[in-house]
């Protein structure tokens, strides 16, 4: 059973890699770092870390907006962490890779990238 979990994690990390390539196409996603099923996406605008969105700390804003879509995205400042459960099914993880407009996890970041929100970055 343990070997099946390790195999599932390895296969799912390949699925996550494909999903992360979609994020790299978004201007607001400055850097993407991942290892296995752990991932961090750094958000920047005009090459500066994003601090606030609509006068709200970026972490609070992203958590609130993603919860409206049924997903909790934890942030560390301007870095979004994605840590799916180790035993997540391939189908559930694959569903995250649909078009940004249809995907719950991606759509929060996609909306930030394509919005007219007031985004304040540090200097």
C-alpha cells in the first residue's frame, strides 16, 4: 500500500507540473517553484512583489476570493502555496488543469492577472 502511495505521488507530480506550466503564461506569476506536490507561485506586477489588492493584504484577498470558488489557497506574503493532499486522485488533480475560466484553483490567479484591481507593490 505504501508503494502505491509513492507511485501515485510520482504520477501526480507530473500532472501538477503540466498544470503549473499554465500559470507560467500569466504575467502576474513571476516565479514558480515546486518539488513533487509542493508548489509556490510568486506574484509580482511590473517586477515588484504585490503587497495589497484594493487596500487589502494580498494574502487575505487571495484567500477570500479562492474560498468563494471552493478552494483554499494559502499565501505567504505574495507567494501562493499549492499543497494538494498526497492521496489526491489523478482525476481531481487533472480537473485543476482545465481552462482558467473553468478551473477553481487557477481562476483566482487568472482573475488577478486579467483584472483592473488596484494592486500596490513594494518599491
